[in-house]
């Protein structure tokens, strides 16, 4: 039988869709600075695409 801290950790380690719990995400976010260059790149690409769609519909 599991007792003490092990039981507490396993009780709150509920995995999300990505397989990580909130504690795992917090730990990994300390290792990876945010916003990272990938997020910046993806956000700018998404913004460009939405502006292009808007301008195309205005013409």
C-alpha cells in the first residue's frame, strides 16, 4: 500500500490531454522561457493569415 507523500502526489497527478498534470507543466515551464520563439512565430503566422483573409474579403 502506498502511504504519505506518494499517495498525495498520485492523487493530484491527474493527466490532461497532453499527458502532463498541472505540476508537470509548472516544472517544465521553468525550463523553457515563455514566450518562446515558436509561440512568437506561430502567433505571427496566424495573425498574417487572418489579415490576409480579411483583406481578400474586402476587395
